């Protein structure tokens, strides 16, 4: 009888512990939201909007503070999450699509695998564009003229910027890359000063400000994903989709797989994650909170100030895109690296 009582007590204790683990509370806690980029860009804006609202939907309504950990297009922040963060739900990270990009995370300095980070949720912004100075556009199609200067960040160009690589290779664009800019603010200033002729953005407010000067126009867009199809984004006017411009021009199978990679990375935007090995109960609590956040009218309104096409995404939607990128054969990523190297970029 004593053995039975002991067994029942052990079972009850185990069940209570499991319930406690499955329903964590963050009362009187402070959660740190790591942003893997400098302040002022789209990822920073997304992270700060999330930080303003997510706490009220988490058990215990914790305070959330933002900490910027810039470097190597998010790689530094993800390495930090992997190596130094306890997976207790008190540290989360806001990422751009760069850290889901195999060209970035398959490099030796990237110690993480994004597939292993539990996704809380994310947001799409309807694609990216290449902006060009109108005075430079004619030179883009004239190999006898001075090359159009394309501005890019350090390291692997972001997905929108990679449209330039496809344009050079398959559309015969006359372009010279200039890299080394540290963030969106710096590269935008370079464009306005005339240091560069062209760059990429997905920020609608920034885009509108540049167009309103009368000096710049949208050259081409990546397209926005609707019902599984890439379609024009109305805010970008009649600018063509890169996918349609190169249709029929890519004959090599490996090049085609590399272009499919680019298409996938282009529709992956901002996402929120926990460290690997975070207990499932904590993951579920964060995902449930983000699910409620997706229905918050004030959050959606704030998000649309980042972009009119701001659309929250579930963890499943984001994880599907990340998994699709992870399945990319190494030969296809090697092709993309060689394509960029061929155009003078020092990438590995």
C-alpha cells in the first residue's frame, strides 16, 4: 500500500511539474529582445514594434527591452544566441532574412543553423525593389558608358540587392558594385548624396520619400507572394518583377536552382525566434502570445507605418520558408557565390 501511495505521489508530482513546464509565467521578469542589426533599419523597427506589444500577451505580462547586436548581417547576434543565451524564454531575437540565407549561415564564422531555432512568428513586407537614380538609368543598358554604381552592405548582399547580380548576368546590365556600407541609413544617405546610383529597399516609407524627390525611380521588384504566386506590388507602380524579366533566359539547371533559392529568400523577411533547445512549453507560450499579437489592431497599425504591406506570419509559415532554404543543395549556393565573385564581390 505504501509503495502504491508513493507511486501515486510520484506520478502526481510528475504531472504537476509537466503542467508547470507547459504553462510558464514571466511575471516580474524582463525579456531581452535582441535585434541582429544596427538601429534605424527595418529589422530594428520590426523588433521594437514587437517589443511594445508582445509582453501583454505573454503569461505574467513581462517587460521587454530591445538590445541591438549588429554585425555580419545578423550572424554575430545569432552566434551570441547560440553560445551565450540560456534557453529560458527570457531572450528572443528579431532577424532579417539574411540569417536564413545559406550563403550566410554556411560560412565558417556562422556557428548556428537557423532550422534549430524555434520560430515564434514573423512578418512579410511584400517584396523589395531596386531603386535607381533616373540620371543613371541609361548607363545601365550601355556597356560603353560608365557603370552604374550599385551600393551594398558588407558581406553577402541582401536578397533585394542580389537582383542586381541576376540583372548583370542575364540582362546585360552595366554595373559596378561598391560594398562596405553598415546599414540602411548609411546606404540611403550615400544614394541621396550621389555616391552610388542604385540600391535596394523594402521599406515603403523610405521608398516614397526617395520617389518624392523626383530623382529616383523603382527599376525592378522582387514581387510579393500571394496565394503561392509572385505578383506585382501596387505601391511599386508598374516596375517589372525580376522573375519575369529573366524567364526563359536561364538555361542551366544549377543556375535555375540558384534563382529559385533567391526567390525563396526574397519572400522571407522578418522573423522572431528563441534559442535552440528552448523547452517546448516556453516555445508554445511565446507562439500563443504572437498569435494574439497578430490580431491586435494597434500592433497592425504600427506595423503598417513600417510598410503598408506589413503582414504578420505564423511560426509555421516562417519555418516552412527557412526549411526550404535549408534544403538548397550546396552546389546551388556555390553557384550564387561564384556569380557574385564574377562581378567583383569579395564573398566566400
